[in-house]
């Protein structure tokens, strides 16, 4: 599939090109979580808000608010197509069929609707809120993020001539190729596209995913974007996110219930998916405390995803915890997904997959040839490692603008839950910079969960 991205951008009638083309154009974990919410919390209400953590960028002065409203209105009118529901019903995900219940798919077809929204601007920032039943608001997260991100892209593209657009995309394609060339042929490599939420554009993400599939072959495990998995016959990747433990914690009625809520979620999740999709996301209130107090059965889960702690530290901590609990780490999966790029992917792969570093820093592994020297391999890998490659895969246009202006740098943009049934939600994270919630609630949660293992690290998109 070859797309002339520059000509498409130059000649576009943007109003006729909606950003969200299908309700499947979302991360796969959102659909898995939606089924969980539909099953256990069908009448719970929730609200979400867009947050621009790159606050120095005044988004409301860049993005046309009328265009954003048009995109949101278009998305509200979308419905799941019959062919999409047939694919969800009949496809095999993670080796399992019938992962979606027939009653849930029937509800998606006949009853599912997105909630209304409130859109305004304040102090140069977009104010975008969603409120309603949790089942009606949760999917807005990815749609809102992709629409704001792409409208920012489109605003910057309008400033360039067709020739300048050619240069922009030629530079981005060259950078993408250079990254893939360093990964191609690396033994045991496992990498997936996690870049939907802050992508440059839908067309660019599709281009990137196809390129990754063609160049990396079996090392490319799939994409978190359900629509691209559906359209291009790829594996849909994902399990769950911080939203679920945030909600269950907010619904707790005592400090004891609050501490236990992170494990109650796991119990409900494994009931929902019959013992499948068992990847831990332990950092909502701090990974260290989560592992320390976890019931023993939690160690039987398949693996863990690290999303806010230094992944080298997080992986070592998980391995030590598994060994302490009498489990073999080599049979488990460790996924890193926070601000990865090719250097960190190679370094983490080397560190966890059995490469002898010979006194060199992990990031000294620069290309596939470094991994092909068998003298650098240990007899056994420490743990199965997989990289969830996000923003710097699908939106790395840094310094690609021929006018040398900013405008294409990715933002640290999130759309997070505010409350459930009127109770404020909190996220502590392993990174102080990623914490969310009212100050008094943050203080209360830190009193309950502590701050062991929590650090302060810069935010990278």
C-alpha cells in the first residue's frame, strides 16, 4: 500500500475526511474493558476529561474548535458495522475464540451509544469533558485523543507547500526506515504498535503498521489499533488499563476496601475472561506496594506491563518477586510500554532476553548484528520480553519540518477518568509526574498505599 501522503495532505478537503472512520479505530483494550464494564458495572456513571500535560502548547489557539466539534459530532453518529461485529465474534484473539459474549455483541449492535460532550476553551487550552454511564463514556478516550492530535497535525500541515510536505514525509519515512533497519533480524525480538492515541494521523499510523509488518515479519506481533488489525488481518494487542483500578478504588467504602480494590479487579477480570488475558498492570498505585501485598494467586498470571517505572528496574523487580513466589520468570511475559524508542527497545531486549553485556551499557547494542554474535548470549533468557512501541513509532516528526519550526512534536496528551458515581478517581503511578486526582485525595491515597518505589521522571509524550 503506497500513499502519497504529501499530495493527500496538500489537496485535502479535510471536512470530508473524518478522523475516526470506524468505532473499531480504538485500542483493543478499550473494547475488552467495555465488555468488563458492561458485565459488572452497567449502571455506573463516569466522567472523563482531556488533559494536555504539555501545557506550554496552547492547543485552543492551534486547533479550530469548529473543526473539532464537527469531528466529535461525526463520531457520535457512528455505529458498529455488521462485518465488524462478525469479525469480533469469529476471530481468534490470543489463541482464544469467543472472547466476546454474544449478548455483549448484540448490545454493541443495538444499544451502544456514545455520551454527549462539553467543549469549550480556557486560557488557551481545550476543555473537553464527557459524562454519562460508564459504558457510554469510556470509548471517548481514544477518539478524543486521536482527533485532537490529528487536528494539531492538520493545522501544521496547512502551513506547508506541497514541496515542503514532500520533504516532511520523506524525512519521517527515512527515520522510520532507519529505526526498522536496526530492529530487523534481531533474534527473539517481539514488538507491537501501541501508537494509536497520540499518532500523527490515521493514514500515517496505517502506513507505519504496514511497513512494520513488511519489514520486521514475525518480530512484529500486531497492533493495539483494532480497526487496523481488522482491516489488515493482524493480531489485535491489548488487555486493560489504569481506568479499571481507578474506578474500583473510588468505589471502595473504607481504607481496607481501597487497599484490596486492586486485587478485587484482578479477580473480576479473570472471571470475565475465563483465565485468559492475564497481564498485570500494577502501577496505578505503585508497583512495589502492589507486588508486596498481592495474594499468591496473582503470581500465576501470565505477565506484567510496566507503564511508568524505569522498565529495567520494573522488570528486575517483577523477576525477583516471581522467584520469591516460587514461579519461573522464564515462563512469564514482561511488557514495557512507556516512551519507548529503538534504543530502549534494543537495550531492554538485550537485558531481559539473555545477551551478555560484557561490561557495556545495554544501549550499546545498536543493530541486529550485535545480537547475532552467539558469544554474547546466555544459555537462557531471564524473562520473555515484548515492547509496546507508542508515540515515537507513530508520531516521530521531530525536526522533520523543513521550515525548522515546531508544530509536529508529539504532545503528552491524556484523557482520564475524573469520577465514578460522583466519587473522585486517583492515579498515583510509579512516576510522581503522572499522578492524577484532587490534591486531598492524592494525599489520602498516598497515606494508604505509600510511595515505595515511586520516582520523578520526565514526561515524554
